[in-house]
C-alpha cells in the first residue's frame, strides 16, 4: 500500500478522468488528500469476468504432456458404424 499515488481534492474536481479514472482503470490505488491530510484510500475493483480461463494450462494439468489427437469426424464415423 505504500506505493499509492497521491491525489488532492482539487485535482479530483478539475481533472477527474486523467488523475483519478485513468489510474483506477489501470489497477493503481490512490490516496486522496486535502491539505496534506489523508481523506481516503481508493482501491480499484478487480476486473471480473473479462478474462477467459487458461484452457491450455488446464489441459496440461489434466493430461500432462500426452498428445491427444481428437478428430471429431473420425469419432462420429466410428460411432455410426457401430449402429
């Protein structure tokens, strides 16, 4: 928490998007001050639901280094031949 940027109330009023919104969107935390007194610590919400899971890592965890050749057409042809 010691590497937070400092923002004054005046800067918030005058330059909200550049001084406050921009850093928050980049995931940076801010300290809001008025006359050198800390009023608040503004911590951004973590991005939720925007990133997909790492499917390649999940597959490697489940199957290891085994090579899995999945040819859907061939599987369907074999399955239909059984009927």
